[in-house]
C-alpha cells in the first residue's frame, strides 16, 4: 500500500478548497473524499486506487433528509444507506428507493455506506480489481480482459469496445426511475445534474464514469415530488438471496388510472454500463392497459440494442422476465 496524506474537513467550503487545491497540485487525478469508505478503502488496499490525498468529509453538515418546498426530498450526501432506507418519507412516497437500498450489500455495509458514496460505487468487474490484468478503466490503453474473458456479470447495454463493466449500484437504479438530481459543488460553484446525465457511457474513456471534475463534492440528492397516485417497486435478481450484486434488476414507478397506465418510469440495473433508464419502454407503456403482453413489448424495446458478450447472453431473458414481473407487481 502506498502512503497518502490525510486531512479532515469540517466545513463544505473548506472541503472543496482542499479538494480543488490538492487536485490542482496533483494534476487532478489523485484526490479522494472519503465518508463510509466501503468502496475506496477496499480499492486502496488492492492498489487499484492510490490517491495522494484523502479528505475525510464525515464531519460536514450533510447528514439530513429534508422535505423541499415543492413536496420533494433533499437527501444529504452523508445520509447512510441504512437510515435512508427506513426514513418515513422514503417508505411512504419512494418505496422503490427503500427497497433498492435494502437489497444492497449487508446490514453492516449499509450502516457505513453513504448516499454520495453509493453514487460513486465502482464496478465489480474482476479484472478491474486485479492489477495483474489488462483493464482500460483502471489503466487507460491497457486493454479489456473482460471482452472474451469472464464477463458473466457484466453489461449488455451501453458497452463499448473498450469496456463492458456494469454499474453495480441498486440505489442508483431507483434514483434513475425517480428522476433524481445530483447537487454538486466545486471550484465553479454549485450545479445540479439530472441523474441520467450524471453517469457517462464508457465510450473510449471508460476511466471517466461521471461528470464530476477534480475537486467536485456531491452535497445532496434531490428527489422530485412523488408522482400522484403512482406505485413503485424494485425487483432484484441475483445468484443468491443476500449480499450479492444484481444480474438484472428493475426499478419501476407507474401511475395507473381506470386500468390505463398514465405514466411509467422504468430503469434497470445489472445490465447496463450505467443505471439504465429506458424512455423506449416507457413509451410502449404510456396510455395502455396493463398486461403481460404489453410488459413483454416494453422489455423488448428496452433490450433492442443489447450487445451480449461471450458469457452474459442469459441476461437478456433474465432482464425481460425481471421487468415483466416488476411491472406486474405495481399494476396488479
Ligand atoms: Fe476493465 Fe471495463 Fe474491461 Fe472490466 S470491462 S476489464 S472494468 S475495461
């Protein structure tokens, strides 16, 4: 393990100044904020992440969940996954988020992991975590051992010839279906980024996963006011019942009236290089009477551009069934 400088910030502006200053001095790449540390510390031990500077942000005032004036929710970046999952507002109005959080990791990890950190969870591609292997995400230009290698758990949507890693988060899939907004503060001030623009496709720069710039700090996540009358659900399919990442998951938010779907939001996990919101599936569902045949058409629209690899073609059928089941649950 390599040595690194450690500091602690107690004010948001202090954290941003320290991050920006250190990023500039270190040419941008080697500064990390740490809160729960459930991803970062693992990756530092594996020598995948080797920051020169680590800034502890656990003492920043970002640990609250508040209602917004427009009926939405403002979630501090330091709110722990375990606390957010059982927050009364989440349980009552954003069930899909609570279910997604509780399906992730283990109780101990959820007690530590934060909202901001979960947004930045790194892939579980085995080659990314093994420094003896080629990995464009870890070492740009080195190749991708997963293409033609072990890729059973990796993505079939949004892939490139440089990287096929799937986004591992459950929370992010629910946030995509809820049209969350990520609030970021950095050297240029504050900006708000819709979650579907926050995550980048791998393209030819898989090392760049989000729109965050060096020194940027996620401060909050905003949830819009819940859809009136909508029901939501998160369904996760995996190799074992707990403490396992999704092979395919579905986050659905559906508003029905008089047995017609007025509006649907659909996102899937486990199959995309980023949380996979599907306007195509939503278009198929809008205005229609719920039925298994309709849900099947929505799934086919979502999966139309799937590019399975040598070992993960089964995800197409698994994702199809996952979405049909989740939509059936919220429209029953
Ligand atoms: Fe690395 Fe991405 Fe290829 Fe995995 S899929 S080895 S993370 S480049």
